[in-house]
C-alpha cells in the first residue's frame, strides 16, 4: 500500500492541484457572475479521475519495481487488488460525503453536476450509492488493469486495437449505438441495484482474471 | 557440512530471442550453503540465465527446479533474493523506504543487520534514490541481498560503480555473514580475480553454454600454463586436457587442465618446459578463448 502510494504520489499531487485550481477558478467566476450562472462539475467527481492513473500506473511500471524488490507475481497481484478495493471504497465514501455537502449546502449557491445524479445512483440511498460506486470503480480499474497488464502481449494488443476500432463503430452506427446504450444502461443506469452491481462485479471479475492471466505471462525485460 | 541437496537445478535450459539463442541446452545445479561464481563475458547469457531462474523471463525449453519444485511458467520463486544489475527502484523513494518495501517480501529479513550495513557502507537512509551515485545504488541492492538472508541470493554484477575500498568491504561482509548464516549465494560478475577469494565453485559461461564448472580450489590445483619448445610441449600434453594453445616461432604456450604430480614435473624439467599456475582471471580468458567445454 505504501509502495503504491509512493508510485502514485506525483499523480495524486497533480490531480489535487487540478481540482484545487478548478474549485478556485469556479469560485472566482461565480463571485464575478453573481452565483448560479456557472454550473460546475463536482470536485469529488473530478478527483475520481485518479482512478485512471491507479488503473494504468500500477499494472504498468509498478509491476517491475515490485517484483524487483522481491515480490512474487501473486503477492504483487493480491497487493494491487487490495489497493484497487481501498481506493474504490475511499472514492465512493468521498463522493457520497461531497454529494451530501452539495445537496445540503453548495447547491444553495451553485448548480453542480454529480455522477451520483447523472447515473441516478442517488435513488438507492447512501448504502446503494456506495455499493453501486464501488462496483463501477472496480469495473473501471479492472478494465484498465487488463489493458495495461496485457500491453506487451499479442492478445493484449488485440484487445487494445479492438477497443480502439469498436468504440467509434459502436458510437457512429445507430443500430449498434442502441446496443451500446442498452449495455451501458444495464451496467451503470440499472434501476435494480442488485442487477447493476451484480453485472459490474461479474464483468470486473472477468477483467481481473484476464489481468492475472497477462501478469503470469509478463516478463521483466 | 553435508552439501548434497540441490537447491536449484536447471536441465536442458534454452532461451531463444527470435532466431538468436541466448542460452542453449544448459545444465546447472546449485547446492545448499555454497557460494558460486557465474563468470562470463558481456553477452554470454548470464543475465538471461538469472532472469529465467528467478521467473522474470520464461525459458523456450528445458526445466528449472527450485528446492525440488518445478518452476512453472508465470511463477515467481519464493525464498530467492535477486539483485539485478539494472535496479528499478522508485526514484522519489528514500533509501530506507526501499529497504522497508524489500523487507516485506523476504521472510528472513534482518533489520538490525540492515541498519548495521547502512552504517558500514556509509549510506544516508534519508537520501532519495535519484540522488544516489551508481555505486551507492549498487550498495542499496547489496544491503537488500545481505539483509534478506534468503536461502538463495543472486547478485548480478554487485560491485558495479563501487570503488576498490567498497568492493573489498562488500566481499568481506558477504563472507563474514555467510560464515554465520550459511546459504546459497550466486555472484555473477566479470571481475573475476576479485571474487576468487570469495566463491567456492565457479561456472564459466560463454555463448549461452557452461564451458566449465568446478571448485575454485580444484581450478587452482589443475590449471597450468606450460611454455617451452613446441614439440616438447606437445609430447608432454599428449592425452591431457589442453584448453588453450598458442605458438610463437619454435616455442609454444599451452594451458592445461589436469593434475600435475612430482613425476610429471620431473618430466617437464627434462623437456625444458616451464610450468606455472594460472590466476583465475587468466584461466577464464584462456577457457573463453579456447571456446571448448572443460571437464
């Protein structure tokens, strides 16, 4: 955990700096515009971007560094799973606390966009918001983990290329767009907490299994 | 002490990179509680071999057994401490943080010894890795290797960037600690004469194969340099293992790997052949130049 924090420290500072600057500039703009006319993205949501760095840096350069210090592949993978879980829980709690702050205080002065509203996770109450977020964050982390663990494997490269090719195809052809939208609806906008969370967990587990498969095939040179 | 148990055994080990063969059909066996030297020129395949043993690179063929257990593809062996030539420590971490992280992965880690080594090698534990010289980085690796007290510790070029004082200090600490805590240590290096006093057995590797493996004492006893008249040297070395030959005019120089007794010495004297022992460095050069396996 400490080693991963050291590896991620620079990215955390960058994101904290960006979030801090964003809040500061929004406050300045709001004051100058008289308030209410400047909708903002939730600061906690902005900080959640850190997940992208966690999911890409840890299976990337952190792998070699950890094995170099004497960890086995199993120890490394178990370690990053714990780190993923802890960050998902931390960010879920942070987003809930910030959301409550927005609803009860900030929105009296400013309109804010929050993913808990956008994905309608707020309909499930505090426990539901927490569960849904943890599932969604783990899904994102596991996908990035899969992609970056397999970045030097032929199958991993095929997955990268497939994603790069499929995303524009699925978003530009209307019939496929419908399928994509249905998939996202089932995953992220599902009215059933159990279904939505269950699906994200199952897919995250598949991605994590794929990530482990790539990890056992990664060389250190 | 009985040294019969094989801690590591590789058989028929091969590694190909495309069409080039970095290691081919290599057999190696490391026994418990022995210090080994792995000697070879740059590009001989030493690092590839070590990477395969430690699970960092996967063999193209052959098998590796560690403490009797087959090392499967993707497995990283436990109880091995491998100090790479190219360390990958996090630049913004402090020396002490790197040691703390390493200690988490080695169950025999000795903190009091690690702290003692920090003082012995005059390292500042609060200094960041990126502020260290190449020699100091080597020392961080050497401290990890020593304090881990792993049953098998492997060093790849452990004295890179170290001055002669620090190199000698490292060898002395290594031998002293080995005497108190016997374990298997494999030192891969091209600074051969320096490790001659440290290692018990050596493997000489070239072009992906082991050319020789023997006890250092045996090598000292059996390696000789003969100089004299060409015909006389040829007569003397008939039916003996000559691993290197060089002619100059009517004279000849031959490197011999065999036991020479008093009778042999008298015969050499009669033939006007001079016999000298070979320093390990010279022995190594001749074995490599000869390019043939030495039994």
